[in-house]
């Protein structure tokens, strides 16, 4: 949910006339970190090789 929320915040921030580039970069970095964390958790729950 937090990842989707960040997408919405990024979209709203970019839509504003005076774009705060630093804030956008920070939000995108946080979104990427969350995506990586989600992928790690999925890998931990679903092993690639059958048992």
C-alpha cells in the first residue's frame, strides 16, 4: 500500500507547476527501496526451486 501511495504522491507532486525536484527524487528513491523490499519478501516466501 505504501508503494501505491508513493506513486500517487509522486504523480501529484510532478503535476504541480513549481516542481520540487529534490522531493521527487527522495520519493522515487523511497519507492524503489520499497519495491526492492517487496521483492525480497516475495522471494523469501516463494523459493525458486521445488523442495
